[in-house]
C-alpha cells in the first residue's frame, strides 16, 4: 500500500491531487494513455466520493513537466514515477488504474511496489494487451510526415489538430516518445504479482482482442477478472461513470478489509462537506470554455482556441 503522505499537494513530481479528499480512506492512482496527461482525469477526480481520492499521474514531457525529458524505455519511466511515491506516514489502501499505455505503466509500478514489499491493493488495466503480448511497431522511427499520417489513419488525434502547426510543433515529440515507449516495451523477467487484476476493454477496440486481454491472467497469482464494454479504444468516454464506480467499489472494499485488519477508518467529514459522489457529481459541460482553458495546456503551452473535446490525443 502507498502512504497517506501522498496526499500532499505537490507541484513537482508525478502525482496530481486534482480534487482533494481530506477524509479519504483509500486512493486510486490514474495513469494516462500515451500522449495523454493528468488533465484527462480531472473530471474523474471531481466525481470521486468523499472517502476515495483519485490522483492523476503526470508523465515527464507534458504540461507542467514539459521541460523534463521522456525516459528512454518503459522500465525507466516507471522508475522515475516510483521515485515520487513517499513510503513514510500512515498508509492507505491504493488501487492502480491505467488505460492504453498507462496500463503497462501501472503494471510496472505494481511490480516495483511489490518488490519493495508494499504491493498495491488492486490493479485495473484498460485497453492494452497483456505485457507479454504487447504488439511491437516501428511508427516511432518514421519521419514527422509519416507519424502524422499514422495519426490520421488511426484517428488517434482529431484531424483539425493535425493541421494546427503550433500544436504539431509542440506535441509531436511527445507523441513520438510515447510511441517509442509502447512499441519497444518488453517485460523483464520477475516474480508474478500478488495483487488482484481487473481487465477492461471495448468490444470494438482494434488495439486489443479477447485472447490478449485474457493474457493478463499470467501476471498475477491472485484472481483476474475481465469486463467488456461496448465501444472502441476510448470506450471510457461513454462509460466513465461505470468505470469510476468500479474503481470506487474496489477502493472501498480495500478500505473495509484494511479496517478489519486493525487500521481504523478515517472520520467521516461533517455533514454538508462530503464533496461529490461518483453517481451524483456536478460536472461542467465537456465543451465549456472554462474546461477548454483548464485542459488546453498541451505540453506546457496554452491552446485556448482548441475546443476541449478535441484535446484528447490517443496513442495505442
């Protein structure tokens, strides 16, 4: 389990406390997809109930970490992120969640924490084949024009953004780096996890099939559950509430188990200060100007002329 010290609001480092939950009894760490950033999970953090805190991971090379180089391989990226996990202070049960490239990053973090003797309570991976079945590729070796054409072919990025010269100039290096991380990843030998694993994916996702999803059973000695949603690679957009509810349920179950093993639950907040709930959260419209400004930071540069709904960059 990770520690309660993780709740500190830190500008530096990897973890972003986007919606503080001072009475949290458990936490969920959210790892973005390739080309993504912590901002993608802002609505998720806002929707979390009072007793569960969602923290988003900020990879190097984007937003407020724009000047930091992207590590050369997935294991080094995991090591950079793991270095920002404080292990002192009262612990809280922690669930790891990662989508697409983030699934592999969260898996490598789970391996790191397990080796330290502090395994996460649960691992939820989404939209990516099992580590041993990761699909190789050479897109990251192509020219800028070839990389842009690949993004057009896969509809990985809104086509209007690919014609925006300032966006491409700012963001293409990060896209290339994340393609490199994904396409060259091979899991190193090591012990299996002891953590339960849940695998989520869309039934029309071209980046993962049922056998590749089932392969996640090989990474853990604990149970592995598969759940299929209607949709493509970003089924998350249509089923966000369901995924948040799943993560919340796992975190609460972990909290209850922790309490039965001698760790008392944290106090409930005073009436009227519970914060939002996953089912009844109040959200601003996805296309609102305010959200566009908040999510408009791309690799440390403001692009407020780009609608927020178009800022999702998807890399397998």
